[in-house]
């Protein structure tokens, strides 16, 4: 169950990351662009499901609070 959960959460955060990346590239906004790249990459390095969800939620929230 843990492997399946990691795969599904990684896919969800990767999809959200693709949205942030394309928005950041289109609008030339650096924060969504970097957040999108981070959302693509971080599931490969975290193997704990609770840490994966926590880091993913924090990364998804960052563009709403950081406006550059």
C-alpha cells in the first residue's frame, strides 16, 4: 500500500508542478517556475508518505504567499 500511495501522491504533485511550471514559463514568473520544478523532482527523494505529503503541500502553498 505504501508504494502505491507514494506513486499516486507523486503523480498528483507532479501534475500540479506541471501546471505551475507552464504558468511560470508563460508569465515569466520565477516563483511558480521554480516551485513547479521542485514539485517534479522532490518525490524521487522522499520515501516516507507523510513527509511526501507535507513537503508537497508546503511547495504548493509557496506561490500564494511569495509574490516577486
